[in-house]
């Protein structure tokens, strides 16, 4: 097992990354579409996270607005995402994003953290 530091909301937290030899993805997705030469088009970060969960037969990621702060005319939203990895043992990852003025951007930010973690663990969408 490898230990990594993950930056969440300005704090560094130590996390254990599952050994990819222990938690093998059932399959990966090859998306060859691209709008810009050399850059694969895989949609939003949230859609990539849903896709990884689907191809590995995991539960869909759960997005939740866990904090709203500020006045009504200038609210900031913070989202977290929970992903349950099913393998030889069950692993649950929870990533909290940074506050954003739009809910969609806040959810995308939380999904980026989860994708980073999954990539470190060996779960990647093939380009």
C-alpha cells in the first residue's frame, strides 16, 4: 500500500491508496473521440467518474451538497462525492471539493478529487 497526501479544502490529508495489484478494474473504457488534436474528449469529470463506476460494476457515485455559505446573492456551495469500490474487500472513498459559486462547478471539483484518487489506485479510462 502506498501513502499519499491529498489536498482537500486547503488541508493536506494522508490517505492510503489501494494497491492496484489487489484491486483490479474489471474493464476500462477506450474513448478515442477528441475535439482538439491529441486531447481526448471524455465529457465532464462527473461523467468520467460515473463511467468508471459503471464499467467496474460499482454503485453510482453519490454527490451531496454538504455546505452552503454566504448571503443569498453570493452563496458558495461545497460538494462531496462518495464512491464505493467493490473488490476483494469494500473500499469507500469520500472526496470534498472546494467552495464554488455554482453547484455544478462544486460537484465537478469534488469529482476531480475522486478521479485523482482512482487514477492513483490504477483505475483509469483509456485514452
